[in-house]
């Protein structure tokens, strides 16, 4: 048991190819904040939605960062209320990672998030609401180990408007492993 | 999405410090469907629809409302360390709007109203905000108006979406440093 614990935490040092967009102390908390570069996924399904991933650490806390890009079409002019409610992920929402061995890692968010939405007008009765939402899924050491040990096949994020699903090919999910390894 | 750009200025009035932001935006609006004006028959439209007084009323309303920044509107700045500063405007700010009716023959309106807007708002800064804004570069700026939000960066750059770039972040810092 003790050996298993040692193995679990004896993570490899961050690879030399790790690139960080943020790597500095927070001006507010003083904690060291690290965000890897966002990595793009290869989508297995053709869709206007896509997701990016980053490994995030804030002090001792680790997160899987997900940037969700979604497009929703509505048949009328988009109001500000439409924009404010396009993607809302309350604290306590679930993020599911379906792994290559069909196991599921479920993580619960600890911060409410509202997506940054804007609209594109196509005609008087067709508007696309385009939203970018950054979700931070807090990870325990075991969850982080689980997410880097094998490929992620699918990610599901619960929102107030339903679930957002992202399904990825082999190459894309390997990229997610690589950014999470950077914060181990 | 609206095509927009922004400019910032730091202002000091006695002991009070402000961040001023100027928004320039280009917005298109369709003819409201309830007006039942048919653009498909362009000759008919040019003869009648273009001069329909209801279009003038719509344009007047758009010129009054577009890019209006009410008191209490927010300016959200995300810093390089991922901390977020939210500034709040203290008074109503009307935009200066220039507008064109659909297929007016001027500008490139196409079948829509075209509004070119310029609006400015003042956001008070406290000591903590100034410390944060001068210590860390800004990476994104999102400005709220009465009817929508404006991001001063593109969504098209997948690797750095909605990011204003290091040079713009430095310009914001330089402006603030000038009034301290």
C-alpha cells in the first residue's frame, strides 16, 4: 500500500516541452499560479463546438482547465439575457471524463462560471450565440494520476442548459495528458 | 460579432483616479420582421421601402440605444496572473452613433441597418486595483453596454482566444503609471 502511494506521487518532472501562459505569483493571494498553454483537441465528431485543455496549478491545488467553445443558433435577435444565460456552470457542477478503459472520473467544480458570449447575425431570424467558457475542474492527486495514466475519450460538462459533450480522437486526448503532466 | 476596438486613458482628478475606455464599434441590425418590408424586390424596395418612415423611426431608436453604457456597467479585466479586476462605471454614457438605413447606397449596409458607434466611459480605480493593474499585464478586456458585451480581442485565435496581446497590455500599464 505504501509502495503504491509512493508510485502515485512519484510523478515525472514537468517535461521540457511544457509551455506556460501564466507562471507567476497571484497579485491577490500571493500563491504561485501556473497555466500551461491551451492545447487543441482533434475532434472525433464534426461540430462547431470544440474544447481546449490546459493544466492549471494554484499553490498546491491542481485543475484540469477546459475552454469550451460553443455555438447555438436562435431564431431571433439575441438579447443581453440570452448572452448572460448562454452557458452557466454553477459551483458544484459535474465534469465527467470517460477514460479509454471505459472508467469514469467525475470531478465537481468549486466555482460558478458564466461563459463569455457574443452573437453573430446571419439574418433577421437567425443568430448564432458564440460562447467561450473556461472551467476549472479541481483534481485530487489520484484524479490527476488517473487522467494522465490513460487517454480521455470523452468529456461531459453539466451546465444549467444541459450537458455539453466533447469527444476526441486519440491524438487530441494524448495532448490533454501532456498538459496535465506539466502540473504533476 | 460586432467589429470593435478600444482605447484606454488614465485620468487623475485630484486624488481620484479613473480608467477611461473609448469603444469604437460597427454593428449591423436587420429590419425588424414585423415591419414586413420585402427586400427581395429591390426595385420596389428602392421606390418605397427605403423611404418608409418606419425605417427612420427604427434608425432613430438604434442611434439612441446602441452602445449606450449605463451607470453600473462593468469593465472586466483579466490579468496575466489570471486574477480578475471588475471596474464599474459611475454614470450613464450615451454613444455618438452614426447610422445608415438598409441599402441606402452609402457605406456597405447590405440589407441591414449599419451603426458606427463611439462611446466612452469612466471607471473609478481604488488603490488595490491600481496596484494590481500596474503590477500585472492585462490579457483580456470585456466591456459591458446596455445591450451586449464587447471583447477587445478576437475569438478566432484558438491558442490565445480573447487575448489582447502583450503590447496592448503594456500600453494599458504605461497609461496608468503616468497618473500615479
